[in-house]
C-alpha cells in the first residue's frame, strides 16, 4: 500500500536551503508530506509579495519574493497541485531555475483501467474534489451494502464484493483513516496490495506493518505553536518515538529527552518521568490516548499543561475529556457538564473560607467556554479571581457557571433557573464572543437544542397530544447580534437589581478586533484563515470560512458599539489585550497569562463593591 504521490529528484536537495512554496492549507499539508518523507525544509515562501505579513509558519521563517532573491543555494519545492502556479510566480520573478519538482501522482493511478475511491464520507468527498480534474475516477466503493447502486458526485457507489468484476489493474484509493481495516477487506476481495493506495492530509507514520498512527494537522499545528519555547520530553513505544523525534527535529522543536517503551501498550515505563526535572518542559506522548497512562500522569502529579497526546492535542481542552467531566442533555440549556466531585451540576466551586472570618461572599460567574472550568487545560480566570480574593483575605465562594457555546441567552436562563438558588451576592457575566457567531433568527434556543429536537420531532408521540408535527422555536428576533446580546445582559442586570444582587457585565476581548496585532497573534490567525494586511495593519481573510469572516465583522462591530454604553454595571474589555503578546490560543480562548490578566482587571473593578457588601 503506497501513498498516492511519488517522490523523485531527492538527490538534488543535498546541501541546499529548502523552501516550501505557499502558506495556505494545501501548502501546510504538502509540508507535512515532506516531513513524512524525511525531507527537512528551512523556509516557507509566501508568493503574494508586499501584500500580507506572516512572520513564521510551523516554526519556520516565511519569505516573500524579495527575501527569496537574497537567499543563496536554495531550491523551491511545490506540491503537485500548485506546480503551474509556482512556475508562473517564479518565472515572473526570474527565479524559475530554482524550482524543483519532487512530487507527482503515482503513474499507476494514471494508467489504471478503473480508479475507485473507497469510502463515501467527508474524507472521500474531499479526495474526489482534489483529484477529479487530474484522474479519471470510475466511482466509489463502500462496505455498506445499502449504499450500493446509489451515486455520489454523479459517480456510482459499489459494494466491496463487486470489485471482483473489475479488471486486474483496477486501483483503489482509500478515502478514509481506517487504512489497515480497509486494506484487509480489499485483499480478501482479491485486490493486489500494489494496487491499493492511500491519501494523507495529516501526518501518518507506520512504525510496523500492522501498527499505524495518524496525527491530525490541526493538532500538530497547535502543538508546534504551544511548544516552540519549551523543552520537550518524548514518550511512547520505541519505534514510534524514534520516528517522531526525527519529525520534531525537522520542525525545530527542542526534544530534550526520549523515554522509550518496548511494548505497544503502557507497561509502567511512564512512571520514570518522576526522575526528570520538567520545569518549562512538556511531555509529549506519541501513543494513542490511554486512560491508564493518563491516570499514571496524575499519580506522578503532573498538571494538564505539562503533558499532551499528539493525536488529540488541543490548546484549550484537556487530553482525556471524559475523565474530566460528563456531558449531559439539559432541557433548557441544551447541554451541561457534570462531575462526581461537583455538588451542583454545571458549576465548579472555587473557595477560601476562614473559620474565624466573616461570612463568605458568594460570587456567580457566567459565560461561555472562555469562562468555563470544565475540561480546560489552562487555569480559568474564575480560579485566578479566587486566588486574588484569598490574597486579599476575602472569604468567598465562587460558583463558576461558564459553559462552552453558551450565549448570553443561556446565561440568562441559567441565572433564573439555577443561579438564584445559590444565593449569590455578586453575579459576573463575561461574554460576547458566542453571540457574535449566531446565525439563527431564534437565538434564545441553542443550536444543541435545535439539533436534538429536530432529530426527535418526527418520532415523538405524547399521551393526549398525539404525534408531533414539528418544532416551534419562538418568535424570530428583529435586531442584530449586538443588540440581542446587549438585551440579554440587560435582563440579567434587571433580575439581579430586583433581587438585591450586585451585577457586572463584561464584553470580552477577542483576537479579531485587537488593535495592535503582533507576531504571536498572526501565528494564531493563520490557523483561522487570516493574515495581516500590510496596508492597514489589520487581519484579512485569505482562506477563512464564512463563519470566521462573520465573526471578525461582528467582533469589530461589538467593540465599536460598546463604546457608547454608559451603564455603571457594564464594562468593555475589548482593549484588554491590545498591547499584550502571546495571549490568544485561537480567536477567543487565551492562555493562563490572559486569564490572570482578566481576573486582575475584574477584581480591580469589583473590589470596592465587595467591600461594601
């Protein structure tokens, strides 16, 4: 089983500076393929000269055409798909002699009497769109017999058992991540292994014939960003660790130590970590996620920010989310999280209560994922606020009710239904981002609720009411996202004011409306599809999704409109990180440094009200 690409001219890379052409998604995938082929490159080339600014990508410097001209002894490598474009760009710059073609589609695929994609999911569809213009694709194959006889992209779908009817030089491209399982299925149906190919959009390694590990591109890029200033300890199965150590060196990551294990599964070797100084170090585990290993890391006493699995890495979420909380349906809020150690579902408690002190001040914090304490790698701002209150000898209990994806509407419902029974003295709402992304005309109902009710409505039969004929989500709103958000936080103020509860609402800062964009911000922005426009020093979409473009537009609008609010209970924090760097991990979530700044700012604002309670 081979990759659908063939590599050649590799001997011409010796003693050369290697430049990877392009910076967009297809180029990053090409860069991963180079690493997969043990080709270490030195630079990226962004071909649009003097338009956008991108300092580095995947830990490599980014050159424009002018900087490329100043380079000596170099070759420019390009993916098979962008070859014509690269030739044109370099020809116009007088540099075409430095272009080196090293990647092409396997000749066997172009000569096949029939070419079939195995799979009908998202990966198979993407594969079809990528190669349809270049190869003659007969159709799709699937293990589900019910799909046989139907079509996908106007191409027939067949069952694997029908492959015996095709000629011997029929080639199959696996459009799925289940390479080994599908390969074995194809072998059973008489397909020669030399006629089976796979496509890779991520980084997949095969340490042994029957042992495959795939690392998601997004996870890798986040890991590279987070680890560039840290020392790395690599841990895992021996052969896999050795391969990944080499790949990490290509990406300029500082691998300090390697801890190898002979067996494929955890055998207790992980406990040797106790003998290492892991200050400013992260232990990266190259195996697939293991609850056994995760529990061992906790026994050793490591924090979530001190270790990570490559295969499911997230800057925001912890490695084993299911060990941190359980997600459950909520009839009013769509979903919430529970944990056996948490007294009140949907709330995490942070407190410091002295037995000799005054009665504790009860604070309720509300918001979306940027407030949540469930399953997060970074210490949340509510916990930092608790630490600040403790330093100031203020007895307190903080109920952190932030929940990922919650809008101000869910905050309002949660306050009415749950929050008031916690008898808070203070309610703090920190929100805005999730309301910027709403496209629904009935935003009071979360999209989780809509998906759930839509899926069950046609099957629902209730006593005395009969069969349900659909779902009603309420009267459509007649205002924009900003006005709707402000209306919700204003209602929370009204409720708190009526009940004698102090209330403060904060519009959260987001990357998309940050005034002073720095290099660390651009590192994050490129992963969201944005670069810095040199002409006006603002983020501009180069391959961002429609949702991201809408978010950026609304973020700027929210910040502008918030300037006119003069209510004493409202504070605009849009500018909080304008002069800070290395804060954002994505367009809204921040590292612990950012959460500490948020907590400090909120404390400065509420401390006088707390003293008067």
